[in-house]
C-alpha cells in the first residue's frame, strides 16, 4: 500500500511525523468530546484516529530503523497534542458556568446580562472584607470572550470563575443562529 516509501525512504520520517500529528490531534479532540458526553462524535473520530495510528505504527515496525524516524514519531505526538488543544480552543465546544463575585450592584450586572440574552441568578454573600453579590450564568463557551469583556467593563476588579458544564436543562439561553440564516437574503 505504501510502496512509494521503499523508493523514497527519505519521505518516511515526514510521513510518520504528519501521521502522528493527525492521529494525536484527533485523539485530543476525541477525549474532549467524550468528556462532554458527545457519544456520536467521539466514536467516529476514534475510528480515524486508530486507523491512522495502525498505518503509522506498521511503517515504524516494517521500515523504520533509525533515530530520525523515532524522533519524527515523538515530534508528531508532541505537535499533535499542541494542535489538538489549539483546535479545541478555536471551536470552543461546550457549555460553561460562570460564577461572578462583585462588590458593585449585582442587579445592574444581571440586567446587562439579560439584555445580552444571558440568564443570570444573583445571591448575596459575605466576602472576606465586605458583602458581595454572586451572579451565576450558564453560557456557551463561544460566548465566553463576550462575557469577559462585559464583566471587565462593569467592574475592572471583578472576580469570576468558569467551570465546564456537562448538561443543562431549562433556563434562559442565548438563541443559536441557524446555519441557514447565513444565506437568508435581507437579514
């Protein structure tokens, strides 16, 4: 199947590197989808991940007998981990809970969040120095940068934590834009 590598042995390390880069990138994404409960996407990604890995490892066992091939294997693994994380950050898949602590008027922040179609709940708490308002909101990860911008404009000294959420049910969430709405004329 890969007989061209016998004719051009110098391509073997390149083939190994890029094969590992792709299979480890897919592996990183698969683990992320498994952790988010995406039972339909993870097996498909896993199939291609293992298929690529089998092809690469067979080339290692049958042809590779030098350090350059071994280093290509390791470099592909490291690069694949890095690229997988970059892609995961780019697609920002999932839902997060943002818990916000402020000493300013929390109701103003709740109203600002509501204007952006983010549902929010506020409670009062006792901080180490003063009373604080604790606001919680559940949003899609893709909207996190927008939320962070709003929070720093509201209170430059605001403290917040972000946690992954596996499932959500009922509540006020920003409406998703339909894929087809991109081609609607006049909208």
